[in-house]
C-alpha cells in the first residue's frame, strides 16, 4: 500500500478500465470491467463534463444506485444514463477505494 503524506492514510493503487456498450434491454447501456474495484453490490454512476464518476454507496445513501452483476470474471452494470461508448481507462491519480474517476476523452 502507498501512504499519502497529506492525509496520513494508506491507499490502494487503483488501475484498470471500463467498457461501455449498448445493452439489448430497452436502449440501456452496459458497463463492463474485470477490475476488483467493483466488489460492492451497488454503485452510483454520474457524469460530470468529460468524466464518469462511479462511487460505492455509503450505508445511509438513499439515492439512485445501479446493481453490480458478476458474470464470469467481469463485473457488469446495466445503466439507463447517456454515456459515451467505448473503452476508458481509470484515472489512477484521482481514483480511490470508494470513488472511480474515468475520463471520456
């Protein structure tokens, strides 16, 4: 683990990618990744300018969440959001154990 000198917390380096493609169900999209980051039952997905932000919900979170399904070695999330399609790498500098940042450039 890497120690962050500013916060004195240990952080696990986050690396990997997501692939967003059309899903067969009613115009939905499908997010696919083989990263171990997707180890929670649900995620929160939002888009901000040119990046996709994926969060693991806290216990008291009551907003919109998407279910993570494990299919083989991949984690799959069906989305009803407008997102760019393609393969996108995780931003290793901005991503944490609880928040994943993916730039869509």
